C-alpha cells in the first residue's frame, strides 16, 4: 500500500484511536491494497468504489469490525459475516479482537472485499423487507390499550417514527427498563413528535 492512497481527512480517526489502533491500521492496509478509495463518512473511515460505499472500519467496546454495507448480498463462503441485530437488513460485519486474527484472515478479507466490489459493479441492490406490522413490547401495548389518546396519537405518527419508537421500546432485556422508556416517551407521542424530534 502506498501512502498516496491514504486520505488525509481520515488520518485523525486512526491517530485518535486508542483501543484498536493496530487492528485499524492492519484493516486499512488490506483495504487500500484493493481498488477502493478511502473517504470520511459518518465520522469514520469508509471505503468506496466509484462513489458507492462498500465497507467501513469501526470499533466497539469488545471488538472492531469491517462492516460490509451490502453484506447480505455476499456469498459468505467462510461463514464469517455477522448480522448485528435482527433489524439490520443489508449490512454484515466481520469482527476481530486482535491483529493476529486479521493477519490470519487477510486472504479471506480480500476475497470478501473483491466480492463486495463486484456487487457494486453489477449494480445489485438489497431488497428491503417492508415491516408493515409492528409487534409492540407488552409494556407499550398495555399503555396503548389503556389510553385511547395515546393509541390515536401513535397511529398518527409516520411509519418511520412508529418503527423508531418500537425499536427503542423493544431493545432493553428488562421489563422495568422497557416500561420506563415507554413512560418517558408518552408525552412526546401525545405531542405528535418522533423519538428524535426536539
């Protein structure tokens, strides 16, 4: 990899990384050895083919990952792609906890990157499922049943706002956390505002 392929706008991300610095540098080297270009998107390194986003590098508390934007369309011959949550339809991750894992998988990573480039060259698109019917957590359903005004206000929200609330309410494992989220958001729903509306 030549340093000329590195985008100076992305340098700060790699410099400020404390936890996964070695892993990030190794992933960056592997990616820049392909025809992808390095961009700064969503505050992190994104690698694109002809201005189409293909793969991201990002770090989490317990692992760092390569995120393939259209990973659901990849063959995954090695069974290494991970769907972050059941709600993620297109993206798939390959996760790492140390540089050795990355070095060991270099050939596989390159194959997946080249396959992702081919997906873009072919113009393939992920067929997103329309989530027409929302299944509410019990804590929210009970409030809707008990408060007709809340039910009416929620029904008046856009489908995207309804989904956002439902995901937010459904996420916690504990019932008391789900309940507190519902209570916290009730007035916002009654006011006709979405989860992120100010």
